[in-house]
């Protein structure tokens, strides 16, 4: 009996349900609802595990630039349709896709007292306890806080 093997492309698309709107991944999905695709890079002999939308993007458009993410324009995490995928920076991804506090803070243009969060008035703080977490602080408010503390101490 002959063993019939499907190409990686055929295997990928055997797990895709094409609808009028999205191409939905029907195989395993991770806890966030993103499809997961396992395949072998035959030339290197390496087994790979990749989110399905990333494989789809790379298959249709080429490599994803280092440090960039793939955004779902349709907002459907199981979608692998190439026309629904685009490359974005991590910051763009946070602002565009999230209702999290990170997105809320990244979208702010002024502090809660109305000072602009731009240029010389912004102090950038890289958190050591949370790598990759960057905070923006208003310098005017920080200076006012220090003055108030010094005045209270006498």
C-alpha cells in the first residue's frame, strides 16, 4: 500500500473553512482563539509550530519583518484569509485591537491634569519587573508631586 502524503499547503487548507467573509481555521486553537498549525520544514528537517494566521501571511506574502506582528483587520482571531491580515508594530497592535489598560494609556495624549504627554514633558520609564512594559509619566505632575512632598516634610 502506498503512503500518500499531502503537501504542507494542502494540509493547511484542509483545516480552513472558506466563508463569504473570513477563512476560518477549523483545527486546534490556542486559549486566545488563534489557530495553531504544526508542519515540517523539509529542507531543514525542522518541526515547527506556528499560529495559523502567521503561516498564511508568510505563505502568501513572504516573511514577517522581525519585531512586527500580524493584525486581523476583520477582528476574527481564527481567520487566516490573507486579505484580512496586515503587518503592524506591537504599539499599533495594542492601540488598534485592545480594550486593555495598555491600549487606553497608549492612546492618551494628555495626563489627567491636562498636560500634554509629548516631547520634553514626558518621562519614559522602562519597568524592570515587567520586561517590555514602557510607562509614560508627566514631568510637570511629577515635579508638582515632589514639591508637595518636600513642603510637607518642611
